[in-house]
């Protein structure tokens, strides 16, 4: 006989309710799948394998910081008024009470001092923008130095490059919105650059600012660009970037079981999804902590924008510093032709900026043309195995850093008690000398690392222990490598300089000679067999002299004293 208790009746009721929910979910899921055909895609994506390496996390940091930018930006949009209408401030910040300012600046003060959580969200928005740009830069140079941009990922490299440029545009348009002295001076620089363009420059400035600088339309237009156009383009490019990442599969570093035809790692679900979710909250928490404890962009300190004063210590955020540095380094060169003033102090920096960005964007195609390599690559290079590429990357970074430091020449001069003129000349000379010097040093270091890797693959790891045989021969004990470690050291490609003729132009031959003339040949199978045979004979000789005991006399004596 079965007795039904209230608890068992409740359990039966809960099970029946859960079963109905599951059935409804299954019916609903099947209905959607028949119309959207999403089940196959979900199954495919959930089983997608991604490799696990700490350097791949910078792309995730960029993605997560952009999500934080969207969240904080949405909050700020609800309270910010992008109007240049002049008002008189009467808010709680007493230092500016009675001051004339634009409605944009007044609403920024309201967000900072009157909206609950407003200052936190402002600072989260600014800090996450800085983290976004740092992550993009580091991620791009990880891709560059490891050769992850090679076929079939050239288009994805261009997508990432465009995201970097759009990030700069988003940052500049964003910190120009408060209409304070700092942001106004940045807009003044943009106005000067446009007006330096012969013939059409003045018209471009009038079109952007809605009249003579500063006009009355620039803040509303930048607001539209900042919250609508640029985020929409970034979202679209991120989607394209991720789709191409899934289609091409993720690159991976050489290692055990990793080839050009597979990916060794973890599936998206559940492993990678759980790790990525936890990492997102970690990034969110760190940015929130920094924003809550470290002030940034205190616009009330600068005051509302006034076109008459110019602050000597005004600098943009770090990722735009290089554009200001070029303007400070070029002398005030200009001349007049047909009644038009040609401002070389403006045009030359713009040409330098365009050249640096063009080289970065087109480098995958330049290297492909130089090497003639049309194969697909899914294994990353170790940076020292591509010495010229690594040296060019370091040189590019050095130019960028010199320009960024030049933008702070006044602050450095004051802080270090130096002459600003001497400092400017040091940067002018350094921008020509330092990249060449760093190119040479980086290339030689990479070649030295290649030689070391070659010796290690052939002879194993040095132990600094030397054995003297009965015949007086001195032999060093080497610790042999396992097959996996040895394979990593010998698996890279061997590119040789091309010779002119047979479809190879003299220019291309010179380019390949520049890239590959100084090269360290990888270990060949015959060399490896010979080295292993020699190591075997050497080990037999050492074992005969030491009876297989590789300890030093001091170690033997120490062991004997402990035993006794």
C-alpha cells in the first residue's frame, strides 16, 4: 500500500510543472529552429575550438571595454545636452557660479556634481576608452610580431586597423564634447590642420564648424558622430572581425600536436564561454575600481572653452599625442605660391601621419609581395624568427613614441628643468636616428636568438658542468631536449632571397635581399641526425668517465657528509 504525503504531492506537482516547462521550451525551440535554422549554427559555434594563450586575451579586453563604453555612454547620453547655447552657471560648483558657458559644459557639470553616479559613469567611460585603445594597440602588435596577419587574414588585419582608427576618432570626438578649455584647444588644432590644406581647407573648416571657428554647430555634430556613426561602424566591424575569426579559425603558437591544419584548445561551450564570462566581469571590475578611485578629465578645473586663451600644457589622450607631437617638432616653414600660403609645418606632419598609418595598414601585402608566399598560415611565428619584421615593428613603435613624447615637451622641460628648445631638437634628431639604431639592434638580437635556438636544438641545454676524461679531453654535459621542445625550435620556414629575372623584378629582388640576406638557416634533418649521433657518443664517453654520476665533487662530498 502506498501512502501519499503532502510533501510527496508537492514534489509530484513540481516535477509535472518542470516537465511542462521543458516540453514548452522544446516545442518553442523546435518552432524557431524550423524557421531560422539556427540549431546548426549554435551547434557549430559551441564546438568551435579556440587556443589558450595569455597574449590572445588583449583582443578580449578590447571587446569587453567597448561593451563598458556602450553601457556607460548610454547612461551619459540621457543627461548630456549637446548644445552650444550660452548660459550662466548657477549650479553647486561655487568656483564657476555666474560664469558664462555653453549648455554642453553646464550639462557636463550637472552630470559630475548633481546626477547620482554621474561622475563615476563619466570616469568609467573615459577609463574604458583608454583601456580600449591600449588593448587594440597591444593586440595589433601581437598579431604583427607573430605574423598572424598572413594569408588568409589580410582582410581581418585591415578590419582591425580600421577599428584602431575609428577608436581614435571616437576618443577625439568624445573628449571634445564637454566644451571645456582642453577640448576646445584640440578642436582649434583640427581647425588649423584643415585650414592648412591649400584651396579647399577654409571651406572644409566652415563646413565642419558651421562658420568661423568655433561656430555653433560643432558640438551637436560631434555628438552625432560620437554616439551614432562611429559606434555603429565599430559594432559592424567587430561583427565582421569575429565572423572572419570563426571562418579562418584562430591562429596558435607552435607546440605539441599543433599544425597548420588543426587547432588545439578548448571548445566555446562550456569551457571558453565560462572563462570569457569570468574575464569580462574581471575587466569590468578593474575599470570600475580605477574609475572610483582615480580622477580623470576634471573639466571643472579647466573651465568653459574660450577661444582667446590657449593653455600651454594642453595635451590630448595618449593615443592622440603623436598627432600633436609632429606639429611641435616641425619648424614654422611656409611659403606663398599664387597667393596661397603653403604651411609646411602643418602639411608635413599630416603626410607623416598618413605614411605611418599606410605602412601599418598595407604591411601584410608588402611582406607577401616580398616573400612570394601564397600559402595559408595558421601557426604563428616566434618573433625572433622574422628579424626584419620585428625590427621594422620596433622602429615604427619608436617613431610613434618619439612623436608622443614630443607632444609633452613643455611638461618634460618643466618637470626635469630642461631647455624646451634643446629638448625639441633632441626629439627632432632622435626621430631620424633612433628608429635606424633600434632597427639594427633588434635585428641583431633576433639573429642572436636564432643562433642560440639552433645550437640548443642540436646540442640541448647547457648545464655548465664540464667533465675531464682520462685522456684530458674536456666535455660539457648537455641536457637533451624532448621531441616537442626541439620541434618548436626547428619548425619555422626558411625564406631565401630571390634573384632578379624569371618574373622577379630587380626591386623585388632587392627587397627580398633586405629581408633575408642575413639569415640563420634552420636545422636540417641530416644535421639533426648527425648531432644526435654525436651526442650519443659524447654521452657514452662522459658516462664512462663518471660512471653515470654527473654530480660535482663538492656535491658528492656534501651528500656523503649527510649520509654519514
